[in-house]
């Protein structure tokens, strides 16, 4: 089932002049360019032939043809030529017989475009960032920004990870069908340090009510013989030379942290954590709970996030999950503060619905995920055949954000 896509919003009063001027200058340049092509009888839908007739590099002409044919005008900025490139184009057009007034109109439109950039953005890179959220396939553009942020955060913090796994499992309580049992599986895979550094949080957990009251949870380990100090660690599925673990607690959460360790690939490791919460959760709406919301806090530079909501088939028929991303630029938030829609980060990646079966957790992003998930199911005494999964896969998730899968609790 697809997630809730954040719709395009009408520009605010402060945004409207920027958007209006961008669209006006782009349309003027595009119109002048099309007229210049037409004056030579060139078919701009055939960039190679056009490049040959103008005697220009085909990659430059390809950009011009994209300007002429791109339907989403907010993407045209990515294909606009540079100043030197436009100079080559206008000289070639004049040599082939394009009238002076047509070329002058093209140059004038381009100058107006540059003035718009200088006035509102300062440079083309900043303009592209400003236009990210306006393009029809905005998430592809946001993905590029997230990738840049990932690389920057790796350099700043000196750590990185290939994949973050966060799996939330819900089943009907065997003693009272009005309640749900809950289990969580988390994994930080391909973690490595890029330089010596302090402890680094790799797993934290807490639960809450809609009103913000903390719930007293009784957590049962997945391992049959758990580590006394770190009972939520699933050592059987941890790989590589893991650094020493440290425990940190505060009133809102408990954290497992990696200590210092080897740098680079020799220190590459996978860590899995999980627990079964023996305190039943409400299955239906009541005076204190209206929604179900499972969270993954992103606080490490990560290449891929795999966030799963795995529910018993009986439950799946009555819920419609959606995925939301909440920014945490101002620091950690308590669970009940996530209802502030102002902190939502726009994105368009869909939730995938995955049917039941032994390969439910199989994904190239996390080779050890399936085996770790089976250990959780074995402790629950269940099989993946009885469950369905909603999955969000996000490339370069935003560091210091909370990714949530959320659904309205059904009415009893």
C-alpha cells in the first residue's frame, strides 16, 4: 500500500515572487531557443542530428533539447547551459544563418535568467536546492541532496554505515484479542569508523502513549542465553570485530553505544538487537490512544534504511499504514511531540507491501536480516507465513530525523 505523498503546496506570499520570476525567465529562454531551432529547420527532438548540423558537442545540444522539451519546468534549471556553452551555441547559430534578432533575443533571455539567479539564489547550485521540492519527481532531487549530506556527515563525524534495519512486529495477544504483542528487531550493518572517535549510539528504544506518558515496558531478550549487561544484543547474528559496547540511560530512552575501535574496513561490523515486549499494546482506539506509530531514529550517516512494519494478517486487514519523516534539526523529540506537522520532511518514496513467506525479509540491503528475523519469529513461536509486511526503503536517510510508520487504530 503506498504511503502518503506530501502534496505540492501553493507558494506562500514570500515564495511567490521567486517562483514567478523563475518561471518567467525560463519560459522566455525556452521560447527564444525553440524559435532559433525553428529558424534553421532543426528538429530539436533529435539531438544528435541537431548537434551535427550546428557543429557542436552532442552533450551540450542534448541539454538544449531537454530545455525545449522538458514538461516539468522546475527541472529545466538542471539543463540550462553555462555562459561559455551558450556563447558557443549563439556563435554556431549565427554562422548557420539564424537572424541576429533571434540570437539577440536568446541572449537577452539568458541574461534575465542569470539576473534572476543572482537576485534570489546567488548561484546555480543554490537555485537547484530551492527548486528541489517543486519538481514532479522531487524525491530523486532530494535523494541527491541526502547523498551529499551523507558524505558530509561521514567526514564530520568519522563514522558510516551501509544499512540501518528497523523491524516492528505486531501480533494478536493470545490471552486477550483486544490487545497486541510487540517485538522489535534493529540492526546497524556495515558500520565502520573513519577515524578514532568517542562512543557512538547504535540502538535506542522507548515507548509512549499518544498523550506523552511513558509506558513501563517489560522486555524479553531474543537470545536464549542473553548477555547479562547487554541482553538485547543478538550475538548469534552479529558479524565482524565489534567495538566494546557501552550502556547509556536517560529518562526517555536506553542506548547501546559502540566504543572506539579499528578504522576502515578492518573494523567493519554488523550488530543486531531485538526484544519482545511482554506488556500488551492496545489494538483498538481508546481515550488515550488513537494511532499506532513505530519509529526509527536516524542518528548515524547511513546509505540505506530498511524500515518494516510486520503484522499478523488478521491485523493487516484493518489498518492503512503510511510513512512519515520528521526532521530533528533542533535536537531529540519526545514521541508525542512528533505530531507537529511543521517538522515533516517532504518526500515521495512509497511503502511497499510484501506478502507472507519465508523470504519476506530477504533484501540485498541487509543480507543477515532474514536470519535475524527468523530468530525473533522463533522466540514468538510463529512463522512469517502468518504475517504481511509494509516496507520503506530510503536511500541516504536524513541524519537527525525520525522515520515513522503510522496508522490509525481501528475502532472496536
